[in-house]
C-alpha cells in the first residue's frame, strides 16, 4: 500500500495551526503539566526523607543494604511520593547461584593485611547457625542419617530466624513511614507516600514466593495522626502492605 503525505498548502497550514493550539492548551492545563509542577520545597522534602530511610536501613539489625545511600525517591503526580531500594536480610547466606547446595557463603569473613600480604579467613566458631552446645563430631566415619538430621535442623532454624528478621524489618519500615511520612507537607491530602522494597534471594522469600514489598499510607491519615485526630493504632490499620 502506498501512502501519500502532504496535501495542499492550506491544509498543511491548518494542521500546523491545530498542533500549535493543542500543544499550547496542554502546557497551560495543570493536569497535563503535572510533571513540571514539582515544587522545590517538595524536592527538598523528598531528599530529606531519602536520608532518613537511608539511616534507618544502615542501622537496621534486620535489613541488609548494599550502600550507605540505598533509597531513591520520586514524585508521581497522580499518586504522591515513592521511595524504593533493594534489601536482603542480615546474617543470611548469600548465594552465587539460585539453587540450593552450591557456593553457600556465610558471614564472618575476615580480611587482614600486613607484611605485604593479605589474609582472608572465616571464623567458623561465630556462625550463628551452629548450635553453641553442639558437641564436636568424633573422628572416624560420618553417620549420614545423623548428619542429615542436623542439616535439616539447621535449615529450619535458619528459616525461622529469617522469618523473624523479615517481620522485624517490615515493622521498622512501617514505623518509619508512620513517624516521618507527615513531613512531606508538599503532598496533597489525597496523595500517598510509599516505600517499595525489591527483596533479596533469601530462603524465606523463595519459600513464600515474594520478591516485592510495598508499604503505603495516605497523607490525610498521616496528618490526622500527627495532629492527634487519629490514634497510632488506627493509622497502622489504615496503612496498606502488599507483598507479591
């Protein structure tokens, strides 16, 4: 099929005039110009909230992040403010591959340097997955069934710890949003502030088949709690937590 572009001079001028009028209307309409309506005050407030979240994450005994400034905040005109970052769980094994039994590196790795050499070693006595009262294995043949039972017990203990740390880390983020979300005064009452977490490849996340955590609160509720018109429990009940 052959398409013909162009037309008469009058028709082309009419089309150009229509485009100019349409673009001018879009720029003048606040709904279409929302992306340009982020105030400097709101930008500063988002930057401050980023630093607050960063400090909470770095000091967290439950959530593990890869840098001292892991969070990124952005403004969405139809929604509000979103703060996102990647996080894993403290004290959990980190795997190179995504299946069990291969390259299981635990924590307690130490690096020492001196005399023109670097020594890397692992403190096996500090592994928290090891039972402190466990007796040393006798030299000689290994009891396979006994070894399997102990490995299964270790996995269950690790899974329970991961579950506890995830619950505590989630609670940290919920409290942070409840405590500091109201400081984003540049947002409207009907807008939201959300914390979005990309979860690491921990056993608990694989088992529950979740990789995302989103916690959000409406600004009107945050302001009502800050002014005493809403109780803290009522605010927490109105906050939305999604895991998928």
